[in-house]
C-alpha cells in the first residue's frame, strides 16, 4: 500500500534527520574546533541523502496514489500526513541536490565563523559567510517560488500561512499598541540592582536551574542541560531532548530564564506523540507555536509573582545573598522594563522591539536594499532610532544572535508570533479552567502543562498553526491578550 511505503520512508528519514541533529548539537556543545571542516562535510552528506531519498520519483507516485485512496482520506491523521508529505515533496523537488548540500556545508562553516566573530566582536570575519548564506537562501526562494515577496518563501519554512504582508500588518499593530507601554514601563523607577550584586557560582546555578526545570515537568530521563555560546533546544526525539544555556556568575537570572525558555521548547518536544515519530503529525506544527511554549514558561510562569513566592526561599538556599530580598523586591527585579542591547536578556515589554528590528533588517536584505557589508552600520542606526541607545560593539549588535549563521532567515518573526500565541493561550487556559487558574496562582503548573499537552503538544501537525491555536483557545490569536498582559504586569508599578 502506498501510504504504508510513505510511512516507512518517513520513519527512515526521521532516523537520519535526528542523527544529523545530534551532530549539530555536538558542534555547539562538545566538538573540538579543528573538527569544523569535517563536520561540515558530514552535514552536507546528511542533507544530500535526505534530499535524494525524499525526491525519489516513486515517492511522488506513492503520494498521488495515497491521496486517491478512500481509506486514507477518511482518517484525519492520514489526511494530515499526506498534506504535509505533499508539501515536503513539492518543496524538496524544487531544489537541486547540489544546493542542499552546499547550503548544509556552508552553514556549518558559517556557524564556526560567527562564534569567532562574536568572540572578537568583528563582523568582517563573518561577513563573507553571511553573504554566501543569503545568496543560497535567495536561490532556495527562487526555486520554491512566491507570489509577492521573495522573503515570503523563506517565512513559509517556519510558519505556514504567513507572508510578509501579513506580518507587516500583525507586527505593525503590535508595535502601535506596544510603544506606549514601553514608554510608560521604562520610565518607572528602576529596581536597585545593588541588592543583586553577588557571586553566583556556576555549579549552584546548574543545580537550581535543573530543579526548577524538573518541577515544571521537564523529564531529565529523556533530556539534559549543557552549555553553548547561544542557548537552544535540540529535540532529537521526545525521549532525547537537549537544552543549552550560558552562565553569568554575576547574574543567576540570565541562565535561569534561558533554561525556562529552552525547557518550554523541550516540554513541547517531549509532549509530542512518541508513536508517531517519523510521521508529519508527530512533529511540531510551526515555530510560532513552538515559541509560544518557550515564551509561556519563561515569562508567564517564570516572571510571575506566584513563581517567586515559591522559589525565592529555595533560591536563597543556593545563593544566600537573596535571603534579604522580599517577594515584592524579586517580583519587581524580574519584571523591570529597561531598554537594553541584548535580545535574549531583554524583558517582556521591550523584547518585541528586538524582533521588529530583525524583521525589518531581513526584509531589506532580501529585497536587495541592504548590502551585507552595510549590516553593522544599518543595525546600529536602526537600533538607536528604535531604542534610543548606541550600540557599543558588533557582539552587542548584529552578531549577538546565531540564527543568520545557520541560514535561518524568516525565523525571527516567529518569536513575536510566539509571544502573541503564548498570551492568548494562557488567557484561554485560565478562562476555561478555574481549577487550573487557581493552581497557577499557587505555582502549581501541572494543570497548565496538561492543558498544553492535550491541546497543543499531542496534536502535532494535525492542524495548521492558525487552526491549532484557534481550536485550543476558542478564538484566533491577536495581540490583545499580550498587550493586556504587559499592561497588567508592568504598569501597576510605582512611577518615578
């Protein structure tokens, strides 16, 4: 049966893809620097093999035959699998194997060059690699095709149903609603950071972070936390989900919120249906949904007063200087709105401004209006205009994120979509289930995780992103819940 052949192929390709993901994780966490060139060759082979197997002529025949099978059409999971297999096959057959292999090799080399450039704060070390990845991504987009903007084809990799025009409308509306909140929140009296000045040993941070991640449901029998230049989550499978963070021994909150963010991704990966691994319906549906889970646990949970009522006493056992802080003070400290240069360390109120900047920069690059050599100057100019701050170095500016070094253009907007989805889903969960709401108010998140597993995690890609969120929440996501959340959390504080 054609559907069974597709199912077997999907399982095989998933095994190969997960092995490639493990090599990518290893490059970030453990691999010695001199292994970069060989790792690039390995990644090129994996990508080429996956592409060759997926684009075999018989695969198209199997899909066509299965689409015409009445039994498959009557099963919603089979129907969704065929929808996604058709999409994957169509997009893959547009690309020559050479392009796939060159892109994989180039991104592996670019990732290493970016790490060095960031460490030295020198964009010129990374610029040739970025130039090549942008050129290769343009070639991808031209092969896939697009209706209005070349950038649309790149966005569609990460968020089906999205487009440049739609994101301009969505993020434009968010910006309009957000800026007054940013102005008011950042004008309030700042928390006295002197109360946080202390030494936070890395080993104690590691132990505390693990305890917190485990308490919200992350399964360490099927996962781990390591260190990387840029925090990420690699979900090789629901039973092998790896988180990374980075440590600052003068600020334990940096690694804690990094772990909560990546654990949110990890909970999604661990919550997918294990028996459907290798089927499209067994995979996460989009990055806008994936980011909703990371931003939910980082912000709606980790920055909540209830969370710190529970965890401040335990944190003080690891870090004795915190014993003098009250819950009011820690609540104010973790919810301090301030304009700053680093996206991953920014607060909820100003975070989306960082995404708006990156979205605008990518649009200009792929519209042909911004040359790669001019990226640092353009970044610095736009950042100062939007944030009112000067960028001190390339490392704090255009080199701070890993995304461009691995060739994922069109990814950044999904962070803001994730923020919108997170606020919408949390509001819906609390509204739909009063017991769950009461649990959250006493820092018991078991009900929240169960709600997300049932409505978001387990369906995988059964529904497209918009339909999945609408089904879960009872209405389509808009920025309203996000803006209301930010107002209620940040504008209730004393003004300076």
